[in-house]
C-alpha cells in the first residue's frame, strides 16, 4: 500500500481507489458482503469466497515468519485446548493443520484477545499473531514455541502464503494488477520510510522492523508460492 498512500502523484490513484483498513478476517467478510471490490484476504477464505486474486503479489514466507507463534505449556502432541487470536482465519487453519499433521493432536479452539498470560491461564496453548507476536521474544519464554511459518516450510517443503488480493473478476483487470505492483515496488524502494514509521508509531526496534519487511516477509509470489498455496487450500478443504 505504500506507493498508493505515500508515493508521488504519478502513483497516487486515490481518484480510482478508496481504501479502508481492517483485520484480515474482516477484509474477507467485507469482500464477501460486496462492500469492497478487492481485499487482502486470508488464504483460508479463498474457497469460501469463490473469487480469484491478483497475480504475483501477496503476503508469504519461505521460513520463519516471526509474527505467527504458537506458545504451549505442554508438549505439542499433548495440546488439548488452544486459545486463538481471531484476527486471521488462515493462522487458525494453519495451526490446526500443523498440529494434526506434525503432532497428531486436534485441540479445541477458543477465540481470545491476544494477551498471552491470560490465554495460557485457561488453555494449554495460545496462538498469537501480528504485532503482539512480534513483541514476544520466544527465546525468553518459559514455554515451547512454534513459528508456524517455519513449521509449514519444514513439513511441506514449500513457502506459506498467508494472504492475497482477492476480488471478483471485474476488479482483477491488468490495469489494477499493474497499479498494485507499482505501489509495491515504490514501497520496496522506500523501505527505510516504512521502518521509520514502525519505530515511531508502533515502537518496534528498527532492526526488527527492517528484518521483518525486507527478509522475513515475501511479497512476490512465484510458482513455488502458488504450489504452497494450492497445498494449503487443499488441506483447508479437508479440515472443512
């Protein structure tokens, strides 16, 4: 979004686009309800929505993702109850898939505010995503921790795609795809501005923010990413 919001006038397409910002699950709901034309949608929702997505861009990882952590008081194969942040349905589905495939367990999942101490006081494990996860140092916790991006790559041998720009066919034109790619490329070339904003507004350390947006997260989707996405969608359909 950086080029749309902060790029020069040649990149400013505000006359063509009106933006709103929600949690990923809310983006999917708004898209399904016809309130928006495009949404950065959790990949677990793609089959439910029955929509295509813009090619080449998304939110993915090919190793540790750092912002999706499963923290457990018990050995992973003994987890019976899991408190889950409700911000992204993809993360919840991913935790279910990996716990079943890697550890042979199927815990009961309860939605919970992302407060680790409270989550673990009532459940065996907690799923923390986004900024709250980035504020946790797994090495300092007295619990076992899984980075679900890293765990997916170890299990599947493929990247994990968390979200894509989905919409109805009329909204997925070559011109729209080009505009989103231009915005992404502007942001990629102005990383230090994004890092500075993360430090000033979210109080992250600059090194953490820089590493996250330049190395941890992958935004360009190639054939391996699409293969990983297809495998994930298949496993989600099996869950459903």
